[in-house]
């Protein structure tokens, strides 16, 4: 459970007005909070997510979808569970892209200091 892995000693990698990413100092998993999404993941999964987000970011227009009862088209990110998908407006997606990439840079910097 998320509550069991994260506490006040964890390392804040990055935050913006939409969310934050912490690294657990005990298990080294990442806690990602963005809007009403809260996800715990290993670094391998995080870097896969970063790759997906960066690929979508290159051609956002191609990834826009109409969602019923929504004014604006949304960018859809599929998950492992085919019935669970995340949808973001373009502005939200830009903040998610920034959050993920800045946290990734911090992980790279941390790794350099540990070598």
C-alpha cells in the first residue's frame, strides 16, 4: 500500500501546481501524484511511462481523442489494464510532461552523486 512506503524522509524529486513525485528512501519506489491520480511504481515502470509521455508529446495532436460529454479533446494514456485509461487536456499533459521529465533529471543527478 502507498501509505506503508512513503513518509517525511522521502526525497522530493519535483513538484508543480498539479502534482509531485517522491522517491521512497527505503524501497526506492516512486510515488507520483498528479491531480486526482496517485500511483506507486518502480523506476523501470517510471522510465517506461516517461518514454510514453515523451513520444506522445512529440505529436500531441495525433493523440487527441473525443470523449463523450467533454468540450475539449483529450490525450489518452493507456495502462496495463485495458479498461483503465488516463485522459488529460493539453495543458494538463504539458504539466505532466514537465513533472515526469524534471523528476527524471533529478534521478540522473542523484545517480551521478552516488557514483
